[in-house]
């Protein structure tokens, strides 16, 4: 791949998906897009870039973005965010939303669904306390291909072994050959939609909790700021956002700020100043029977 072609691809990916591909990632582009060329019967990478330069094939542009998107995920990834969700955020929302008895959660960049289904498992464990509540988990991703996998809820033995406690496996999955399918009950708890984080998310409504984990690391600073500032209005007052372990809002956004009492939780700027007494502290820990530490 020539320098010119690689520069064009980097700019295209940045504009279409926010992906900031560093100069040393040319090998990755050549590898992934080489596979795409073979699948679509395109002669080589030069021919692929030439077609992209014409700009007359949106489907090809989308295929390139999908090919270059990293979809690394696993069940209960990093543990701590799920413990914060279970032990701090949920008690807050149960108190705050007692009148409406509703709870909305957004998993941005949901990939093949493990994060959303991990949340569904936690909520299922506390079903008696949520009886009569309207629960909605919305998972979005730029890739239609991974969303289709998430909808099916079928995972390999390798994917199952990465982070899923055995109690959860036995309770929520059944084996189909050498694969495992998550229960229909949990699949029904998750609504999956295709969405580009660079575009307006106003149509999604507002959420009590936003998981936006391990996606900002692929963006440059201006794109991170655009995504975070676009998400800020999607949080209800005193709502909570959870980011990846290597991600932060500090020096990037003034609309989303760290929670003063709980490391790893972020709030909208307005919520920090308007937070009523008693919130922001764990009320009554909600413990999943299977636990997340193992």
C-alpha cells in the first residue's frame, strides 16, 4: 500500500468512524483490507482505494469501516465497572426512580453483546427487587455484522471461558454443539441498534446509565471530546457513565466530569452541582448471587 493510499484510508476512517489509525498501523490495514478485497473480488488494495476515492459506493465504505473496527470484548470485562454498577449505581437509581419504576441503560459500542448481556445477568439476579419495573438495555454499535452476532447470542467455548462465572454459564446458557447460546429471556432484555457515535444520539432518548467502555481509546482527542459532549445530554440528572480502565474525561470534556466520591464513575457537569444529599453514596449493596469476584 502506498503512502498516499494509506493516508487516504486514515482520513476516511477518521471521518466516517472516528477511528484514529496511527502511522505504524499500516500492516493492520493491509491485513484486514486484504481479506476484504478477497471477499469482494477486488484485485488489490490499490483498486480498493481507487474505488473509495470515487466515493460512489457507500456500502464499500461501510465494509471498510467494519473491517477496521476492533471488536475485542468479553463477559464482565475488568470486573470493577460491573461492581460499581451493581453496588453503587443501581441502589442510587432504585431510590431516585422509585416513582417511575423505570431504568434505561445504554451500552455504546456493544460489539458482539457480552457487555450488555453481563448487565442483563446482574439485573436478572435481583429480579425480585425489580418486580414491576420497566428495564431497557439499549446496545449500539457502528457494525451491523457484530450486532447480528449479538442478536443471535451464540458464543464459542473460548468466548464463554473469558470472564463468565460458571454459575452464570449454567443458569443462562444452553449448549448447541460446540457453541453456547444465551437464554431467550436475557436476549429479550437487550435492544440492539446500529449507531455511529460521531452522529447525533438524540433519537435514543435519555439514560440512567451509560457504558462507553474501551472505545474512546481508538479516537483522537477532538473525536473523544465530540463523543463525550454528545453523550452528556443523554444522561438523566444524577445519571452515571462508566468508561474503560484506560480512559478518562480529564482534559477532554467539561460536560462529563469524574464523580467526587466514586472513582470510575462519571457524571454530567450539571448533576455534580445539583446532586441532592444522600445520592452518590452506596445505599444498600445489591449483591449478585454468583458474584463477580472469582
